[in-house]
C-alpha cells in the first residue's frame, strides 16, 4: 500500500525496496555471500587503517591515500549493505523518503570519492617511479591533504544535486523501488513527471567523474611505462612494475563493474533487471572487500605487521 503524506506536497512518507526482482525467493541465499563480503570489507579495511596509523614507517603519501581508500570503502559499503541485509533477512523493506535521499547522497558521493582517490594513487605511483628522489618533497602532507579535500569537495558538490533533483519530483503512483538501495535513476523513474533533467545530469556526472579520473590514470601509467622502458636493468624494471601491481588490480576491480553497470543502464534494456541490480551491488561491495586484501598481499610492510599481530 502506498504511504502518502496528508499534506499537499504529493510525496511518499517512505518507499519500498523491492530487492532483486525475480529472485525474491532466493534473497536469503543471496544475502549470505553479500553479508560475508561486507563483514570482510569492514574488518579488513579497519585493519589496514589501524596498521597505517600505528606503524610510523607507513606514514608516507602512498599509505595516507590507502587509508583514505579504506575509509571510503567502509562508508560506501555501509551506506547500502545493512539496509539491504535487513530487507533480505527481516523483510524490513520500508525506507523513509528523507533516509532514501541521504542514502542516495552517500552512495553517489563516495563512489565519486573512490574514483578520485584511485586517480590520486595513480599520480602517487607516477611520482614514485618517475621522480623517486623527489618523492617526499613533491608529495608533501599539506599537498596531499589539499588534494584529498578537493576530491571530497568535488564529490559532495556533484552528488548533492541528485537528492535535490529527486526531492522536487512528485510521486503519486508507485512507491516500490525496483532495487536494493536508493539509486538515483531507480527512484526518479517512479515520479509522475518529466525526469529528463535527472537523466541528463546523471549521465553528465558519471561521464565527468569517470572519464576525467580515467584520463589522469591513463596519463600517469603512460608516463610510468615510458620511464620503466628506459631503465637498463631488467630487475629495476620488474621492481618498478611491482610497485604498481596492487594499484592496477584495484583500478580494474573498481572500474570494470562500474562501467558495466553504466553500460547496462543505458543500452542493456534486454538484459534481466536482476542482472542490473546484482552488478550494481557488486561494484559497491567487491572493491571494498578486495582492495585491502590486494594491498595486504602486495605490500611488504603491511604483510609483516599483520604477521606480527597474528603471532
């Protein structure tokens, strides 16, 4: 039953999260891997942050950015997973309109922050490989703090309009969101009004953030590749490449499902809605789970600190 305000603003008091259409009977089973991934993501990223803060030798630009990535991963996954799991386990599908807007803001903000941090990490790898002797003098703490704040500010300014664009829409027919969380277009499509502005703005933000960040990442790695090729020693080339292995893996894990999700939303109309939604959830939980594991395996200092903690 639709829950409408008694006022004249023609808005719902709350929406109903449908979950994964067509797979409602399997929600309990689907929740098991998602819950496992979420718990792993929170614990692993918390461990990474703790190790970086506790280990003085890790107070370097690369690890500052890694701790920022871990914090972003925790916030991003937590903005979606607890509500999704409560819907799957306890059939608690209602989400108040204001809470829906807040969730939308956090999802889109920290997806953009994650992309921005990965871009900064590419620049960090470029400086480390191409200007190793000036690494700490170029990437100073004040500069890192300013760039991190710039990424956060960019993300907030770009994501805030999503909630305002949805809030202005009238909802008068359907209150069931065919999704596991309040994704911008999934909510906007429920409105009984023209949503062209929402569509255009959503596409514009996605293109601006993803394309801009990927251009900087690509340029960084082109310059890294040129610098590595010029090295005379094979061992030196392998060592230079190894410093980028973890970051390249993390980039692939984040952008592949993200771009696939954007592609499905725009041209994959013949694909089952359940596939759209599963992929959309995977890009919010797989990177947060995989990132700390990748860096834990590939970073000697973190690996040794974990080994000490286990003994």
